């Protein structure tokens, strides 16, 4: 993957487009959330990730830019680098 360790996250328009796609996926998934266990595991992985922006609490990957505390809740979402556990178990 060519987008590891980005210096900055995506620009505003790209973030808005990425969020729009995430919302479409979430709605198509019936608005389902992951369990608390999976949610906390996802957040812990993000906290140790070089792509995590602690000031904005967001992912700096170009295909993301979302606030991870929201994105990590949605079953339809995944880490762009494949670091998160599956939605079924942590
Ligand atoms: S979603 Fe993935 S790439 Fe983004 S901050 Fe979390 S672990 Fe890192």
C-alpha cells in the first residue's frame, strides 16, 4: 500500500466524499454497530497507529479521514490498512 504513514490526512473535500461513502455503506448495512469489545479493540489499535491524529482523533489515511470514535462503531467500516479485528470478534 502506498498510503502508509501520511504526513497529513485527506483534504476537506476528500474527507467529505469519504464520509459520504461510509454513510452509504452504514445505511446499506442496516445501521449495525459492532460489539463494545470490538469497538474498544479498534480504538486501542488506532491509538497506537502512526496514521492516527490524536488532535483530531481521526485517521490520516487518504481513503479515510474520519473520526475513529465514530467510524469504529459502524460494522460496515474497516481500517484502510486492515489492522482492525473482524466485526465478529476482537
Ligand atoms: S483506522 Fe487503521 S490506519 Fe486509520 S488510525 Fe486506525 S488503525 Fe490506523
